[in-house]
């Protein structure tokens, strides 16, 4: 009985790192993840759901000019008939960053030396969080949060502005005779001016900013910054720019298709690019510190002891002349290390 307990204990201890220098104790990582981060993530997903699939937030009813050519483009058909349908856009937005981060983190984990790896987090001597799993969960979790945040910002902008699509009047089908439209300069503000399908009319009032453009550019910028900051192997001088330009080209292509199919105006697409790019840049630079691990403070070097002068020989002390290269390196030296994001 005693021998069996010792064998089981050896198995448990052998599955965790034995080197205590590679471990770091933390009692706040699990409560913070369960009661703070998961709650924020659940609230973000719930808010995105209400914006996307419910009428909790009604769209602002904006007026229009009679016979306005800017909103009289032909109806392009349902979103599924687009050359860049939402199913394809959302699949690429989800799959490309996920696969890239998984490949990059697994490769980096097996290539880096032990001294360059993050420490294993130990909580209450029972829970061991491997650095590989922690980094994957951290980067994908932040990406998922930003994805839903981008959706919320785009939907909120569409609901607040109520800016019409280029095919708004085609979907609205206003009765110009009943509205008394005699001049193109006449402005219509009646809520019941449209006689078309109410669902198509409501969708045609959501154009600014373009949600597809915002999501595609958010995904591209996040992935491009990850590739640029993490992949530092030799021989990637042309590989990284090629991958980054390909991802950015796909995001721009989505916006171009939205404009050419008369689903969005060019300024709607540009606003979507700015929204998605700003959220991605903020999360990468301010939340996860450019995908870099925590920098450990270097030990303070011991003061150099001045050698004792030989007996009978005086020791001359010459003034130290500082080189311009030393000044430059001092200006480029990093400041305080970033705090680790758990």
C-alpha cells in the first residue's frame, strides 16, 4: 500500500517541471480569469448578440432627398449572393489568425531555449499552467475579445448614424407622388416613406461603418503584427512581407467588393478599416505588449573593485571619455519592463 502511494506520487511530480527556477507562483491567475476575464468576455458576446440579432437597439431613421442618385443604385441581392459572402469572410477572419498563432506558438516553444521561455505558473501547488498553453489562450482570447468588440463598434455606428446604403431607394421604393416630390432638393423625413420590404429597408439603413470591412481589417492587422513581431527566423526577409501583404490585400479586397456591389459607400469602408485597425493596434500594443514575454529584471552587477596599487608604484587615474556610440545605445536602451499579462 505504501509502495503504491509512493509510485503515484512519483508519477505526479514527474509530470511537472522539477526545476523551481522555471516556476512562478501566482494566487490571482485563476480567480482573475474566472471572475473578471470570463465575465467581461461573456458580456461582450452578449452585447454583440443583441446588436446583431435583436431589435433592442432601433436604427436611427434618417431622411433622404427625392431622386437622390447616391442612393439609387440597383439592389445587389442578398448578402449570400455577394462575391465575398459573410460566411466566407467570417470563416477567414476566424481561421487565418487561429492557425497562424497555433503554428507560431508551437514552433516557438520547441525552438526557444529554456532560458528564453516564460515561467510555468503554479497556483496553490496544484495547478500548473504551461507557458505554451498560456500564450495560446492569451493571444487567441484577446483576439476573440477584439473580434466581438469590433462587431459592437461597427453595429453601434450603424445604429446611431442610420446612414443609407447606395441601394437604399431601390429597397425603400418610396411613393414620390404621395410624398409630393417635385424637386430633387426636397428632403423627406417621414418614417413611413418606404413601401418596400421592412427587413430590406432596415438593412439598407446600416451602412456606416462597414462591418465586413472592419472585421477583415482587424483580423489582417492583428495577424500581420503577430507575424512581424514573432517570426524572426533567418530566411524570412521576403517571406514575412509577402504574407503580410497577402493578408492586407484580402482585407482591402473585401472592402472593394462591398463598394463595387453597391453595398457600402467608399467612406463606409474606409471607416471600417480605421475602426478594425485601431482596435487591433490597441490590443496588440497596450494589452498583450506586442506578443513579447515578460522581461525579467537583470540582476544588479557587483561593483568593480579597484585594483590595489603595487607597493612603491603610484596608480594614475585617467578621466573616462564617453564614446558617441555609448550615448546612442543609452538612449535606445529599454526602460522599465512590461508587466506580464496573465
